[in-house]
């Protein structure tokens, strides 16, 4: 019997996304300086560029992750501003080596040992939900990676049934 679970996680913008917004504001302020003191036509062109950057960066501030879990295989999509959808990561049952809580001493120790391992964060980035974050140690395209997911009850139940031997406390 096939099992399917879908879960949506509203995410906070990353530092990189916030810096893009701050950069767009800086471009707008700089363009106003250009308009007033140097050259109006160049300043207006830079102002239009700044406004476009600000709108794009503002839209990127509102996004969520959607986990689609089918028989232990997981597809992760990012939905930006409730309009565009992009598949950002996938792993299948055989790729997963271990699973552990992010808020555990075992994970902190493992993170220190594997400091150069790529970590992909697909959580809400909200510390209030950190007890629901799980680290999946995955072999993805021949490289070992850590994938962080924020699992609610239904998704966690399905994955524990499929990966019961891989969950570590």
C-alpha cells in the first residue's frame, strides 16, 4: 500500500534574502542622492532599478516549503509568494543513512565531526519549532549532506514507520 503525506512549512527569510532587501533600499537611497545632486536622468534610471530590486526582494521574503513524502521518498519544493513553485531537493529511501533530532547532543557532536558536510535547511527557521526539526544524513549524488526538515505529527509518523531503524535519539 502506498503512503503519501504532504506538509507545508512557512519559512522566515534567510540572512541572504534580507541582505538583498537592504541592498535594494540602499540603491534607492543612492539614486535619490544622484537625482538631487549629480544627474537627474542617471538617478532616475538607478531609482527604477532600485524599485525593481525592492519589489523582487520583497516578494522573495514570503515563501514556504512543501514536503511531499511518498513511501519514504521525499520531494521538497519552495513556493515563493504563493505564485511560483520550484523543486529544490529530493531524496529516496536508499539515500538516507541516519535521522536524528537537531536539538540533540548527538546531532551537535555529529555536526562538529562533519563540519565540512553541506547542510541544507528546509525548516521555518523559527526557533520556537526547533524541537520538530530533524536532520537527515543523506548520500545525494555521491556526496554526503545533512538535510534539515521540520516534521509535523503525520509526516513524522509515516517516516518513523518507514525508517524505524535509522532514527537515533
